[in-house]
């Protein structure tokens, strides 16, 4: 499955035409052609990765953190908000952890995992055969046909709200997860991690108001004891990795504080 199963959702990033799979490539009727990598992902970026693309090390750290279940309650809230919706897109999908959970057990469901990093696309492509991993910049026009999706999820990722509204069906849902002020608080204080500005959920609602109406807000908040290796992975999986990851991180308690907002398109 993968990319071939989702090809009817995708559009050529150069002409917006439909795409077809032809051998080891994907093409449109205008003759534009794109690489379908042997690892299973489709590259529609049209240029080199930006400097802030997640590295293979960051992706591996994220996989280990997700395998440990620290963000399981967040994934449950996101998946519950999208239950029964069979055509989903995750922006800045990383490993497609949240997308895979949101697809549930429906074998006919299809997910688009969009990320600017090839390392992330490789991980997403192997996450679930229902996931089509696509390398693209989610700040640009999304290579997706208009009004074809039942849901979009955006977890700690860039929010291209106008594009999310364009690709969602009128009865679709946008689910946005953002860190709350207490997220990773102890770890953040001990190691001088990047600060989380207050009121991120309010900022999301205000920015989305042109395109969406807020219909629900829920919070996943809990504490967990982690060993030093997992604590280091929590630092190494995110933007702090571009600054400095400590060689040794002490075991201890970490706080998970995440707000999940559900929005519907304005009619």
C-alpha cells in the first residue's frame, strides 16, 4: 500500500494536477516526475532539505520515546478526536506515531505523513502500510487535492492553517496538539531547554479563527519516572537537539502537559 494507496489524495506540487505511480516514480499528466524512494517514501520537496530538518538521530530518539509510551495519553486524545475518519493527514509527521494511532483498526483507512525530513519519511513509511510518507515543506502549498480529507492532525508541528482548511472536507476536523507551560518542566529547568511561551492554545484558536471554529479542548497531563537514557532522548528528539544535548542526563520525574484542540472548518 503506502504511496500507491494514497495517490488519489495527492497533487503535483508544480501544476496541481493528479498523480499516478509509474514504475519507480510518480508522474502527472504534464510530465512532471518525482522520485519514489526504495524505502517507500515519495519526495515532492523539489530541492535540498532545510537546515532545520530533523536528523536521523532525532527521529531515532523520538521512536524510542514513543515506544516507551510517554506520549500515549496524547495519542489517545488525538485518535479519539478523529475516530471513524478514514482519510487523514499529519503535518510534520515525524515517525507517524500519532497518525498510525489515529487510523485505528480500519484496514481501508489511508494516512498522509508529510515531513520535510527524509529521515522522518523513512520512519513513517515503515510505521504502517496504510501510511503514505511524503517529503515536502508543510509551510508551502500542500501537494494534496482540495477538500479530500476527513481529518488533519498537527502535533508539535508547523500549522499552515489556510492549507489545512483547503484540503479538509466541510465536515472534516483539524486536531492540534501544543505543549502546555508545565511540559517537561523539571527536565527543562535542569538543562536550560528552550522555553515554552505561555498561552499557545489561545494563540492557536486566535490564528485559526479565519478558517476554523474551536469545538473542543482537552488536556493530557501526567508525570512519569524515566531513566537517564530516556530523559536524554526527550531532549534529543526535539528542537533542543539543534542547540546542545547533554552527554549525561539524570534519571528522574518528567511532566507531560499537552493541550489538544479540535477545530472544524467554517462553512
